[in-house]
C-alpha cells in the first residue's frame, strides 16, 4: 500500500511538474509572443515613419523644383522691366496656357520692393490665364516675413490656403543678374496640391495620401508625435484609428506661411509587418492549450520567419537605396552631359566668331576687288579668294549645323528666289576648283521649271554645295552635271500637293563612284566610305548626313541613284511658285542710290579696323559717306552732336559691347526726345539665340558676318531711303 502511495505520489509529482512545465512553457510562450509583437510594432513604427518622411521628402523635392523654376525667371531682364512698368507683356509672353501647363504652375504673382502687388496670372480651366484671386494676394501680403529675403541668391517656400485648395509657393527676389543689389521686387510661383499631385505622391511613396483642412489637429489621438525639420517644421502624428476624415495610420500637420497649422495630410500606410505579427501571435495563443513542445516549435518557426522577414526588409531597403543612388548618379551624369553640350556650344560659338571675323574682311574685300577695273587674271584671283572663303564658311556652317541638328534647333527661313540664278551662282563657286582638276561643269534647267519660288535659299545652297563639292573632290578630268527639273508627284509622295510642286535636283559625276557594299555608310555622321578617303581627299564626314537632315526638314528626301560610272545623288523638294519680286537695278560703276535722297546719316560702330574699312568701302560704293566710331563710348559721344538715321552696331566689342551700347543709346534718345535711329546688329556669331538678345536690347535688324554688298544694299534700301 505504501509503495502504491509512493508511486501515486511520484506520478502526482510528475504530473505537477508536467503541468508546471506546461504552464511555464505557456507563460514563456506568452511572454515571447508579447515581446515579439512589441518588436514587430517598433519595426512597423520605424518603417511607417520612414514612409512618412519619404513622402515629405517628395514634397520637399517638389518645393525645390518650384524654387529652381522661379529662380530662372527672377534673373531675367524682362522681369525687372515688368516691375519698372517697361515690359507689360512679360506675363502674357512667359506664362501663357502652354507654359503654365508645361511647368505645372497654377499661380504667378509679382510684387515690387515695397511689397505692393504688381500683377499676376492664375491658371483656370485648361490652364487658361486668369486674374489672380484676391485671397491669394492677401495671403502672401499677410505673411510679413515671406517676401523679406535679404540675399537675391536665396529663396523661400511655403503654403497658403486658397478658395480652391492648398498651394505650394516659392518666392525669389527679382534683380538684374545673380549678383545685383538691391533687388527690385519679388516673383512668386505656386502649384496647387490637387488630386493629380496627391495621386502622384501616393504612387511615388506607396501610400494612400489625402489632404484635409483642419482647425483642431491636436484633437486626434496619437501614439507618437515627432517634430520634423522638413517643410517648415511640420508635425507628424503616428496612430491607427478613425476620425471624421476616415481611417488613417499617420497624419502630417503642415503650417502655412502665417505660421498657422491649417491643413493636414492623412496617410494610409502599408501594415504588412504588424499584420503578420498579429497573425503569428493569434496562432501561438491557440496552441497554448496544446502541447508546449508544439508551442516552442512554433515559436522557433516564428523566429525563423521573423529573421526571414527582417532579411527581406533589409534587402528591400538596400535595393531602394541602390535605386536612389543610381538615380542620383544618372542625374549627375545628365547634368554633366548638359554642361558638356553647353560648353561644346560655347566653344563652337567662340570659334565661329573668331574665324568669321577675318573671313568677313577676306570675302568682303575680294568682292569689292571684283568691281574694280582688273585684268582677267587678277579678276580670276579675286573670285578664287572669295570662293575659297565661302567654302571655308561652308565648313564652319556644317559644324554648327551638326551641333544644331543634334540639339534639334535647326530653323528654316523661306524667301522668294530665282531658282535659275541661285543654281548658277552655286555652280559658279566651283569653277576654279573644277578647272584645277580638269573637270567640266554643266548646268541643265528644264523648260518647265518656273523662275521664282519660295524656298530656304541658304539651306538649298548648302545641300547643293555639299553635293557639288564631293563631286569635284572625287572626279578627275571628268564631267559634273547639275540638273534641275520639275517632277510629277507620285501617289505615295510624302507631301500634300496643293499649291506646291516637286523639284528634282540631281548632281552627276563620272568620278571614282561608291561601291554598292559601302553605300550603307552614306548619310551617317563622321562616316567615310573608305578609311583611306579622309587621308587622300580630306573631309569631315558631315556633309551627306547634314544634306539628308536638311532635305527632310524642307519636306524632301535624298538618295543615291544607280549609275554605271561615278555617283548620281538626287533629292526632291516641295516648293511654292510665286510672282517675280521687284528688285533694285543699279549701274555697277555709279552710286547705287541718289545721295540727295537719304533720310539721315549713317554711323558704323566697329572696333575692328579692317572690318570697319570694309563696311565704309561698301557704303562708299553705294554713294554713302558714313561716320565711324571705334568703340561704344565713342559712338555715344558722337550721338550728342548728331542724330543718326542708321547705325551698324558690332555686337562683340572689348570696352563696351554692342548690346550695352544700344541700351545706352536708346536711353539717350529718350532724354533728347530724338527720333529713334535704326540699329542693325553686325555679329560674327551664327547662334540663333543671339538674334533674340539683340532685338531685346533695342536693335531693329541683324546681319551675320561675313556679309555681302547685296546684303548691305538691302539694309540701305529698307531703312535709309523712302520707298
């Protein structure tokens, strides 16, 4: 009996120990479960805060982008003139519906240095420019410190509440350049935080983001409140719950430019981590009534799953960091590429200017020599000098055109031209070169070709010149033919034929030709058919590629035709037939104009003595005795005693450039209440943007070196003589 009781007691002890172990295991499992759940919540909270800060960083990037946009306009001379009342069309020109939509700008406000509202634009439906609502203006003026920026190189961002929502604003001082002091006023650009912007923010951050106005943001219960340095010290509330705006996991309370916490961004964050933790905890609780071993095993499996999850999260964060680093590197490379393109363009512009300046004298004086009484040999030399200079200009133009084609900035300029005269002049340029190689030049213009057409003569000359240059270069003791004819439009013609007709231009030679297997290299930049071609014949490999791009821009196409010997290049262009224009007919040895007829005197402002002599000689041949100023300051002094009708203004001068001289001259005219002179820019730059700068400075027309006597004659006819 005693042994039995002992066994029973032993069994009871084992049972009690088992129950105790099971209880301890259950308690341990509960403790471990609660600890893991707390760890999951902490991780979820850190992840949530990272999501929120990521969203705020996206808003910060948007504000920085808007600040960069406003800084672009704040340094413009046009903005300064608008504040001074001298450029009323500034807003209409720079903030029309197309530009507002392109730059994602919804409101533009301009204030003078006294913080008085000058004007603005509000993007209405379809970005239609409308007057700025008064509430927007008053919101900015009510914030006393928002427009008070000491340095013109800095700006400020902030928010305002409008009738139609919340606006992100950026302000920069308006001044004459980045170092001018003091500034003249302030330029404010704004972007509305509408559904489109919030949707983009949601897609970027992976959160569901909504915006609400609020008067009592502190009433929302928060598990954690964090003051962030992002976006003017906004307040971040992390919590999970509902209020009048619906369910949310985080709230970002933002203050407007008045310092008032007036609106909030509610965010629904991804909750995968905490949700997974809760599922694991519930599963563990169900097994607590069972076997402690299974509970411990489940905890072990859960720990393994936690490690796996943490590893996945670490990998995801690492991948995200790598993507952001790759994005930063790509942006850096893009910036460097843009800078490299800009430096290349600046270099080409400088080289073009330095080469065109002496070439202007070479071509101009050789042209004047052709009008003197020279023996045939000397006349031929003068023509050869001018032809060589024009060929060199063609090479320079090829390089510049290649740069423009790469940048997509080639512009066409159509004018009325006599097609027969044009092709004869182009062919005549190659007389001496063809003669040196024993070649014969032939021109054939069919009878059905009309005399006058509307065409971009510069680009047509460039294409024909390149093709003829190649034909002369690769032909020895042969025949080179230029054929111009009218062509019937085919059914699949790439142009709409209404009042247009098709012209076919063909350049034929019986030179070395092009092997069929090498033709795929044609019309490619920097491409020669053979590696030895460049060494033997020279060339940049740009000519045919530029010809192809230019013919396509003019609505045509170029091709290489099959031929038994030599090369036959052909291209077609759609052209419009026009009436013959009226032209000035002048005797070649007498003054081209009546010296009693001019409306005023002529002034040449040129610091290069050779080019000044050239222009004086060209004007003298036209019967005009002009005055010469060797600098901008000298021209301003001469204007105090004389009122000039026409001024040829060199743009690049050492002491005071032509742009500044023109501005000072225009101011002097206003002070004297004198009739405005016609100022024609004379520059060696061939960059299209320079023309706009000249016109903005107050000039009336534009001449590019090297210029010809006929161009000077047209300027004189247009501005100095009554029609």
